[in-house]
C-alpha cells in the first residue's frame, strides 16, 4: 500500500511523515541519524498495522530549526509528543531505529502512559559522554559550529552518484535501501543535486547525557521492550549489552543483518516485531 504524505505544524516548524493504513493499535516509527521516513517503507510492506513514520527536524522533507537555535536530542522528543498529539493518539506502539531508538527510549521513559510497547532496532538509549569529558565535548561543538560557515554540501551531477555515496554510510547500506533514502533526502540545486538534511546534524553534539543519566531513563521505561539487533551491526559488537539490565522487561532478537536490517531484511524484522506484539497484547479498559 502506498503511504500518504502528512504535514504537522510543530512549534512554528513543519514536520513531515509517511502514513500507512492498517488495523490495530497505531505504530509511530522513528528513523535514524541522517535517514528519513523512507527508511520504514520496506518494513511497512510487511506490517498490517496503521503506521506513521516521521521525518525528524532537519531530515527528509521536514523543515530545519532556525539558524540561531542549537538542537539537542530532547528537542526531537518534544516533536514526537506533538506529532502524536496531532494524530490524536493517546497510546501507541513506538518503534525506533538507531538514533530514533534513543529518542524512543527518552519518550517512553518520560511519558510511560502513552507507550504500550517499545520496539528498538539497533539502538538502546542515546549515546553518552563521560562526565569528565563534557567540557572538551562542548568546546569541540563550538569549534564545529564556527567552522560550519565555510563548508558547503556536496553536489552530485547524477542521483546515482548520491545513491553510491549513501551506500558507504554508517554500517553500510544496500543499493536498493540507499535509493529509497536518497529519493526523499535529495533536493535540486545548480549543477545537480544535494542533501536536504540540515548541515548542523553532522556537528558534534554540544551536550550529551552521561551513562548514569541514560540508566535513569531506561529504568523508568514501563512498556515491554523488544530489542532487534543485527549480527553484523552494532548488536553483534555487544554495544548495548550492559544496558539490558536497566530495563524491567526486554526481549532481545538477534538476526543476520547489518545496521539497517529493517530495510535490508524487512520480512524477518517484521515477523520478529509481530511475534513480540502478539505476546504483549494491548490491554484496554
């Protein structure tokens, strides 16, 4: 089924999304860093539930934050809440991949009454910075922001060149998956095509949570959690193992695949998610 384009006015900014019809409790899907809502197109073909995949601010077709604004991860959490409110969803299943998984964890911890089930793909909480490194991290972020003014986005004469470049991104990506992201992630400019994404997304984060703070968030999640990991992705490196004990209820599913396994093996990932949802049915009053 072809998705419908959605637009939401959130705090003076337009956020966009893709929406699929279906039956059952709705699913709100959050993409990873420098990806966009199209990352859920393959998975949506195997899911019969109503689903909305957001474009985060600065990603996909969504608008960018004002030039004077420094964006933090928690700003995306507020956007998730606003989009869910405009959809009229009081309670829903939340799915997140990579950065989106970190944002999903923060939302599920802060607003546990709104998340019935939490599905995390290649991510468990946001990245953390040791407390002793916060000052040097901030300095790096300040230097990055000053240097950004002299930088320009790459321009590709052919869309195929952008697709080839995207396949070499974090974790590697198939040509087919890359083409999906590129189609939604490019815009025409003089001389060819360039990325729609906000250039500030590539800057060092000015302020990250510490691992102790991440633990505090994860311990406040009350929804059952399904963590889907790719054996050739971050999950195969044991990246999140030490955080598992902070969750009250978690099932870990390890599947063959890379960081974007929900795009490259959508059928297997969809089956794992559906099995989890069937084991944890929504309780209605």
